[in-house]
């Protein structure tokens, strides 16, 4: 594999390692849950499609990514409103292939990406209620804030072209509002993703990345059966230009994604979610179709 091909595959792998906020739509941005509850979740996502590395280059890079995520969430009270904290431990299997200089280049690896920590605090409209009191709660308008932190603890080798860990901190604050009327809930949020520098990019280079701005909007329909709903989700993001040792790579991201999510309680304390999303426009980044199945247990 020549140096140019290796660099191309490495760039694709870097784009795939972006945090969840910059990668996909999310259902139920705002939610009130009973306090002092535990939630254990396990999800599987198959992502497949093309990776746009540089629009000025005639490159065909495709990828398949199988991701498994184990999550633990604890709900609690914060200033009279409900809040929760989540720890997510991912594991991924990545397959990349591309045509570079009329030659097919392939790469495959499976490792642990960076673990993530998320703190979500409702600011208004989601009072902290115990399990018994929560049965009488009816949502109207909720305002909430959350912050998602990706920690540089995943597998990273500065000499390798493909890394699942990013060797840098990522912090993503988000502010949202949601309102329910009859069987519908409409939600919107603004967010940003901030990156620390990676000083060991390809051994001795420094990778810097500008923040990514994001806007989300969701429309949710609630069925008569409690806990059963169908959501249409959208995400628009812009930014994220990178430099390596001060050299501008001209990789501004301007991407739009849409998705649909169905949530179904399958028994008391057990819940399933099915989700599909796809890219509508992708200038730089992973133009993926995502298929997700998630299970959660409350205890």
C-alpha cells in the first residue's frame, strides 16, 4: 500500500471516530424519568456507506462498521428537577475499502473506541419524582441541558493508520426544549462539539480541529400504550475543519441526516428501540446508513 493510500484510509478512519453527536440523529432529546432508578442498556449498530475524505479528490472509500455499546444510567434529583448520568463503553469492528491510484486498498480492525460520559439535567418542566409519584406526571414543556464527554481512553497507537481511539478529549454541550401537545411532542436543540489537540497524530504530528455546530429537531408521536412512540429525527451540522502541523486540510463538514425511531416496551422494566438513519447531504464525513437495535432494563 503506497503512502497516499495509507493516508486516505487513515483520514477515513479519523472521520469514523467522531463523537456520537457529530455522527447521528438522536431520539427523545428531552425526557423526564423517575429518580433513583438504574438503567442498563445494550445496543448494536450496523453502519455502512461511503466516506467523503476530500471533495476535490476522485476517491471511492466505503466502510462497514459494527458497533456494540454497553451503557449504565442513574437518575437523580438536581435543584428540584430530574437528571441522569450515563457511562457508555463501546466496541467496534471496522472494514474499509477504497480505490486509490486504480488499486483496491482494504483495511480491517476491531478495537475499543473512546468511552463516553453524559450528564443530562432538566432545567424546567421535569420535576424530580419518585416511581409512585411519576405515574401521575404529564409532560408539557421541558427545557434541558446536557454535556457529552468523550475520554481519550480507547485503543490508540500513533504508528497505526487506523485507530478507534482519538487520543484527545471531546466535549459536546447541548441546550434543548421540547413541548407535548396531545399525542405529539416536538423538540429542538442547539449544540457544539469542542476538541482538544492530538499531539501524537501519525507519531509526531499535531492534529487540531475547529468546533462543530449542530441543530437538532424531532417530532414524536405517542401511541395509546404507555412508553410506545415513533419519532422522526433530523440533524444538521457544520464546522470541524482540521489542520495538521498548521497545514489546512480544507475539510469543512456540512452534513444533514434524518432518521426514524420506534420505541416499544416488551415487558415491565424492559424496552426495545429500533432506529434507522441516513445522510441527506454529506460534504465531508461518513455518509452512512445506520441500523440500530437497543435494549434497556430498568432496575
